[in-house]
């Protein structure tokens, strides 16, 4: 997924040069993409210049990823999530303070590189 404009691409593994755009609502600021199952993706969106989304979007497709729909959303508020994971049916987002790390002083970077939070926020059953 292209973070700046929300374009999602379908890339056939056997022929990657034959990639195509997926017809899907634009999800700007997508950072983490996690395959939840054959027909489901989890998109973690955080920030682009001037806009903060800080949300998780569940996408589903019923036509082999020619198109997809947003089936659920979750807002993280002021938390800057970077990626998601599915474990034993539960959804988690990683909040690693990357937004702060990019602007931190050398002393702050040493501390921030050691800290991350894993936030449980939902569940998924295929």
C-alpha cells in the first residue's frame, strides 16, 4: 500500500511485473499491512504531513483482491501505531513511538529505541 495516497496494489507472486491497483477506498497514511487470511488484510495507518489517522482498518475482498471493502475500523487516539499482528485470534498493534524517535535528541533516541508497547485492540476469526 502506498502511504502517501492510499493506493493498494495486488502483486501476483508468480508474475510480479503484472501488478495492478485494487479498487478500494483510499486509506492514507497506511504504514503496516498484515495478511489475516486469504480474503482479509489489516492496515495500520498513522500520520502523513498535516494529518493524523492513527487507526486500524480491516479490509475484505471477495473477488481475489480486484477490489476490497473496509469491514471494520479501530481508532488509537493519539497513539502512533506502526504495524499489526494476529496471534491466536487476537489483533495487536505495535506502538513504538516512531514519531517521537524521528525528532528526538541523541539522548532521547537511546531510550526510545528500547521502548515499545503492544496494544491489544480486537479479534479476528476467518
